[in-house]
C-alpha cells in the first residue's frame, strides 16, 4: 500500500511497490504518446521546495502535475520564510494545510526527515545529500524499457558513492539487478544503504559486489552508470575529489571495452563532461541519458498517482 507514504530513500517501498510504480508510469507514458493525459490528480496540489538548483526535477514535477490535471507550486527556500529562520517543522505544518503532497530538495537528509515528521501529507525527497529516490525510479523504468527486464540485469556504478549511488544500490537490489560498485575507499556509499542491500539480496537473489578496479567492475555488464564527482554542496572539496577520481574512475572508451557490446550508459545529469564521462561516451549510441531524463516525468507521474490515490482509482 503506497498511498499516504513519504518517500525519502526508496527503502520505504518493497519490490512489488516499486514495480507497481513503474507499471503505472509506463502506462501513462504510452497514453501520452497518443496525446492522452488522464486527469487522475484533478484538484490535487504539489508544493515543491528547492534548497538547491534543479533543472530536471523542478520542471518534470511541474509538468507531471499539469499533465495529471493537478497543480504544482514550486519555490526556492530563500523565497520562503524558511530562508529567514522559520523552522522546518512550522513550515511543514503550514504547507501541509494547503496541499496534498510536498516534495523537497535539501542539503542535509535530516531536513527532509524533519519535514516529513511534521507534515500531515506525504513528503517526497527530491534529492538530499543521502538519497535521490525519484531519480532511481526513472532509472529502473529506463533499464526495463531498454533491456526488457530488471531481474538478472548487471549494472556497474563507477565513481562517487553518493546520494544517487546509495539509492541505486537500494533500488537495484530490491528488483533483482546485480550491482558492481567501483568507488574510491574515501568515497564509498553509506553503510545504511549497503546494509539494506545486503538484506534485500537475500530475497531478490541479486548480488552486490565491490571492486577496486573499475575495469573489473564493468566486465560483461549491461549498464554502466556514473554521476558527478562533485555533488551540490561539495564544491569546496572539488580539487581533492578530482585528484582522487581522475583518471581512474572516468567512464571513457577504454573503460567500457569489457562491457557487453550493447551496454547502455546512464547518468542522472547534469554531467560534467570530460570529468566523470567523456563526450565520446555520453554522446555515443550506447548512451540513454536523455531517455533517462525524460523518464523523470513519467516515473514521477506514477509515483504521485500511487501516493495520492487508491490503486482502484487509477484507471488509465
Ligand atoms: N537528475 C536531477 O535530479 O537533475 P536536476 O538537478 O536538474 O533536477
Ligand atoms: N549527485 C548529484 C546529483 C544531481 C542530480 C548532486 O547531488 O549534486
């Protein structure tokens, strides 16, 4: 039962719930191709708060609500009294009197946890320093479209063990994707995500494997995924990070040689071209990054519908 939940990390959802969101998303995507926009969220409002910049998340949430017949109010935290010191709890209590669901992009994950505790409506984490659940729902939708399945797919994540990586570990191990990780020892994913994954693989039957050498990690994989080496909020560490990540963790034509020939390249974007990935790879025919970005819209539509409606109300 997804309705009414807050989605902060993807750990709130089990395998069947993730697959249910993907199914609703895929159906809405098909209808949209025919110009059909089911108004499932008529009279529903999303308030979408940003403490950091965003292109994909901000615009896709707006468009998702519009296409579903609802409404989105998006604001940056500096435009709210939050920027002048009103507490997160008071902000949550007030906003949840006006709307049906809140999305928030925050620096510290604790902030979105506090928001969800004080809110009387579901809260979606639209990126914190720890997790990026909406991104990974779109990624799973993309992998399923491109490879025809999730169970048994092999994915290598190369680079920073960051918010995207943590959530990818959680999502992949739930749905039966094998995940190979090559991250420097200084920037490993969180123990919370790893421990969740170690439990998830017991029931999904997939594997999580750690590699020192990115070349080993990509051997025979179907998907190669990377993200920036310098996430939002880490700018002061940029030089140190680039020294550690480059050249070893860059996804380039040499690195991908041992992957399956039909591997897909994925990146949540924005990319720092020729740092974590070369132009040659991100612009290659193996790259699916723009389909992946488009799927943010479809996956968020599926998620919003299931958070706000009973399954029986979702008639597509
Ligand atoms: N991938 C992603 O979340 O992009 P934005 O930062 O542009 O929202
Ligand atoms: N890891 C990146 C993802 C951006 C969508 C960041 O947090 O900046």
